[in-house]
C-alpha cells in the first residue's frame, strides 16, 4: 500500500513539473524575458536589503563614532592647552609621598584609581577605568599645582562625559 502511495506522489510531482515546463514553453519570448527580468529584479532587491543596507548602516555608525572621538579629542586638547607642564621643583620628594599625594588627591576629587605602579626611573603609571571627564581635569590641575608633572595622558571615551584614562606622572 505504501509503495502505491509513493508511486502516486511521484507521478503527481512529475505531472506538475511537466505542466510547468509545458507552460514555460507556451510563453512568448517577450513574456519569458519579462519573467526573467522580474526574477532578477527581486533577487537584486533581496541582495540590497540583506547585504548592502546593513553594511551601510554599520558604516554610518562607525563614521559617527569616529566623529564623536574627534570631537572628544579636540575638546581634550582645548581643555589641556591651559595646563603647563610643571618643571622640576627645587625640593625632591620621595616616591612614597608622591604616592600618598596621588591616592589622597584622587579620593578627594572623586577619581577611582584602578592600578598604579612605580617604574625604576621614578615615573608613576596610573590607570583609571571610568571617570567623569571634568573630575579628571580637576584632579590633573590639582596634581600640577602640587608640583607633579604629567608626562603622558591617554584618554578613551567610555560614554558621554565619561572616559578611561592612563597617565604617567613624575615629580
């Protein structure tokens, strides 16, 4: 019984297949050209919607992020123009007192230092994962007024008004 139903299903499928081929052969050349053009158009629309459009959106968002980073960079440069790197003061401080100054001033300004380390040359490397930009600027200003020289400063934007920071300071 199963064989019979399978055979009948196959015959129906071949019949439909033959009908499709028969109908295609009945079409005029102009109708065939129209159908092929329609199919190619639909395939083109699908490719555009599924591949090109998402790529363009990704490109636009990357471009917007780049422009945002450029604005932040310009803003930081503008804000830091007023800072003058403090020259070496007449007094020498120990690394422990500079460390105390860094930690205490960071706490008072609301800056959370994640990690710091002292290099053999007396330069402190300080990493701050998240800090309000204005708090960071106030803290750097305080450090420079206290005689601490900021050698390098690297910022990256975390979100609007919040940056992550890595800086090297020396007294």
